[in-house]
C-alpha cells in the first residue's frame, strides 16, 4: 500500500514508519523537519500543518491508499495542533480523493466532553476504584488541554465523510513490539494501564485491514 504518515518524527510515528516499511509498504513521511526522519529511509515532504498551503498537502497525499497520523500535543502549550492539523489533513484528503485515515487519540478522550459529544460517560465503569476516583481525575485535570484538543480532533473525524479510525491508547511506554494487546471498539478496556508505542503503531497498521474499525474509536491496552 502507498501510505502517508504525519507526525513521523514522534515516538508512535517513527514506529509506524518502521513497521510499514518492514511490511513492504510504500511510505512518505510528512514532517516539519526532515532531518528528524533522515535515518528512516523514506521519502519526506516538509510541511507545517498549521501554516502550510493546502495544495502542498493535497499533492503529498494524492494517489495514497491511506493516511496515518500520529500528530498531537506534547505539552499543554501545544494544545490545538491535533484538531487544527487533522482538519487540514481531512481537507487535503477530500481534495486528493483519499478516504482512509487512521489517527492516534488517547483513552481519556472517551470521558472528555466536546462540542460534538457534550455528554460522554463521566467515568469508565470497569476501572478499579483507586484509578477511577483518584488517579485518573488527577491526570485528566493536569492534562485537560491536551485531551480537549484530541476530543476536538475526534469531532473533526466524525464530521468528515472519510473512512476514519481513532486509536485510543492508554499510557504509552517504550517497550518493544509484541503484537499481543487488547482492543475494544467504541470503548476503553477494563483495567487497561499501559501499552507500548510499538504496539500502538501495530494497531494503526492493523486497522487498515479491519473494515469493522472504520468509523470507530478503538481502545487499545496490553
């Protein structure tokens, strides 16, 4: 498959590129700084999603079978990049007539309100008591701008006419690829705490072969 990867210089994005190349896919990385992916051995397109002209993105995406995006805010100060960047990707995909899009979101988005989803569940019912009432509320309060950005990103997906999938991992680690993880369509996983970036990338590529994941947010955990 011909794949376009956004956010290819980040932890998950680099894993997506490496695994896609290893599986024989034709990969193009769209990044702000090509030097950061110089060692990955793939074609690159230099573009800042928040300022690039739409024609540049359309040209980069044209002829692709699918687009994978690992963009997202690394800090609260970066909040906004996911929603705005994804909106730019969606617009370019429409222009290029490319339909399949897989993005990285986050498990807490399941309980984060947004304009398109104002009344989500307040908590994941199957989580252990201490996680549900102590740990997760603290984490969500501290990282609220990031999760709000990802929730707005998912609004963009739902409002699009694309064949999208949003992968919602729990806390990320740098452990190696296992391919042995749990997924749940439309919800988070009971007791899910961790998953490696490598396994998240594996799940993103796996989604390209799973019609049942189209139009779904997918919880993933080890």
